[in-house]
């Protein structure tokens, strides 16, 4: 500071000192916590930073229980933010001008329910339609991803977000209390546990919706990332992304990622499923789920960037995973650090029950997974994102 004093006098010195102070408050990923300190829907929002001693930092906000940044070392040891998002609460909360599900804890029901109709115990519930007549991510703008969660537990490496959803909210039955616990572990894993209870039979299907770009430059397309999906089968969808009820083999199709492959070399827009979605936006039936139980110790999917050397491995106890390749990106909206994300810049790995499970179960579709939760039962869903550098 002595050298600065010799160079800058009066108000100029004050400006430099204030600037240095502001920079010292920034997170490793370059976020300013003050930009998340606000009130949304009558509740206080904040930025929460979790760390370990291996160079991993995860920033989250209780608005939507969202992951805002994940900073991990690349092959050169440089901290690299590997998820998309915004750098202030106002863009996250502006569902009209900058709508997004970036990093959110999605509920009650992640993915789609056909015709926004839920049938339980012989009763039909009309859900909020927000996607071509279907219910997507629990109602979209008024779903959990755009509600302010309560912060009910927090320390240097873990935070628990809690939401209380009322009976009839967006048409769903049951008063539900749900939690999303995010923990940064010593091996550079972001461990996520979702839980829920209800006082009336309902459906629960929670997930995290982080958009990953491991290259370190989200201003460029991410189809050069190498993807692996541990699945022999997938569930084809119609043009509105509703599963047909079929379960098909991936063999001989662009859906086969059982060998790690560069995404761009696998995409075939002549393949009907990819043509319909203008990329990947499909549910894979995980090989790690057998006889009604998921193996969350075995890798179910992975993503690798030769550019950064960063490897992401995904683990879950759920039967399915939705892989989405940013097909609706390229909106021209300035996002984190002013970057305008192009189409296909990222990959999402959303652990889940198969899409449209309430409809398929009510129709007796064979081998579909059930998302029903009854009073007295406890919903438990585990998802982990583990980061390392591939040698």
C-alpha cells in the first residue's frame, strides 16, 4: 500500500482502496456475494460458498436451491468454473427476460408430465401447463426452481435448503416438505441428497439442473467434450419430448455412449430422436439400476474435456438420467461475467425417475419407474458430481 500512496493522492487513493476491498470479497469463481443479497418473493436471498482444501469451491443461492458456480483445478492447477449461470440474483429471478433453470433444485416433478394431468387413487389432478400443454419441471416459473428455499443448516462444506409446498400448489396434491443438501467433499465431489415427506399421496422427482462446460471457455460450443453414459437402453420421445412408452436398445444408434465419445462425432441429425430435439434431450435407462435398486458407487455417466483435462463423473441411485446438450442455448442473453452462451455449449446430467412416470404407471406401461410418494414414506434421491484431472 505504501507504493500506492506514493503514486496516488486524495480521492484517487480512496478509489483504489475501495476497489481492492471489493475484489477481496469476490469468490474464487469471481462472484460478488453482495449481488445475491436481496429479497425475492418476500424472502431473503444470499450467496453461500462451500470449500474444501483441494481447491474446490461451490457457490449456491437459496433462490431455487441453485448451484451458481463450481470451481475446480484444471490440468495446470488453474481454478476453472465449470457450470453456466448468472452472476446476480436479479437475472435469476427475472423469469420473463432471463428465464433459466441454471443449477436449480427441481421439484416437485423434474421433467415432463403429459397433458399436465396426474392420476392418483382414481382421482385426476390438473397440473399447471407450461410446456406445449404439458407440465415441465413442476410448473416452470412457479415451480420450486423459482421459489426461495429456507437455509436450514450450513457450515463451511455443506448447506441444506428446505422448501414447504402447499397442497394444490401448481395442481399437485399434498403438503410437502422437501430438502436439498449440498456437500463439498475432500475428493472434489459435490454430493447432493434430496429428501421429501408428504401428508397426501403425491409424486416426487427431484434433480439438480447444472449445465456443465469443462473446457473453461463457455463462449464456445461444447460438442468437443467427451461423454460416457452407462446405459444399454433409452426411452424414445415424441416431438414434444414426451416418452412414447417404448424402451429401446442404444446399439447401432447415436444414443450409444457406452464407449466415451466426443459428442460432436456422435450427433446425427438424420436420426429422428436427435432431429426432434436438435441435439440430445433424452432419458437413458441406467445399467447401475437393477431390481429396483440403484448403485450410487458406480459411474453412471461422465464428461471429459481434453482442453482443460477436467473429468466429471456422475453417480446416482436413480433409474434414469436425462442428458441435455444445451439445445435451447444461444439466446443472446448476457450471462455470468457477461458471456453470451452459444447453442450446445453445455451438458446437463439430470438424475430422475423416467419422464412422464405418472401417466405411464396409470396406463400400466411395463418396466416404467414409479415416482409416487405416500404419507409415512420418505423420499430419498442421491446424486454426486465428482471432479478430477485426467492424467
